[in-house]
């Protein structure tokens, strides 16, 4: 793939999902994935340091709450890694950046903010409205 200058940002002035844009998002996703994996490793290391040694019941409860929170955070990170891997596969097959529902391009601004997005904003809003209708029943 292309080497990108550090200050490159995708622009609406260029062809959508050209080689440079694909490489930009591939690198962005890989950095995010690496960061999540490092954080997960740090969590596992801290959790494997042993049991709770706090004598005070309040301190023990605090430690347990912190651990539960950390595990929930890691579970969310695990799910994000699956979505990142899926986005990387879409980059490989060149379907990245296109809405799974409509086939239309997802805006660069949306991809910049949420590089794992699979739906355009319009399709996402329709999906959320539909979800809300059925959740309220």
C-alpha cells in the first residue's frame, strides 16, 4: 500500500476510498486495535496479581467493584476488536466506507469519528428509529 505523510487527512476533493484513503483508515484501525490489545494486556496483568487482600469489607467491596468495572470495559474492548477486524477485512475487499444497507458512501466525517461504521448516518438513524419502535412495545 501507499506510504502516507503524517499530516494526510482524507478529503472530499479526492476519489472516495482511493488507495490513500483506504491506507489511512487501515492504519487508523490498526493503531486503535493495538491500543485496545495493550490495555487488555495491562488489565489481565493487574487482575492476575492475586486475590483480594483487603481486610476491611468496604475496601474489599471497592476492589470488587473496580474489578467488575474493568472486566466490563475489557469485554467492550473485545467486541470493538471484532468490529475493527471486520472493518480491516472490508478494507481488503474494498467494501469499506460504503453503507451495508444502501451501498452509498459513508461520509468521511463519520468514518473519521467512527472508523468501524457500517451504515451511513441516514441508515443508522432509520435503524435506531426502527429499534426504538420495537423496544417501546
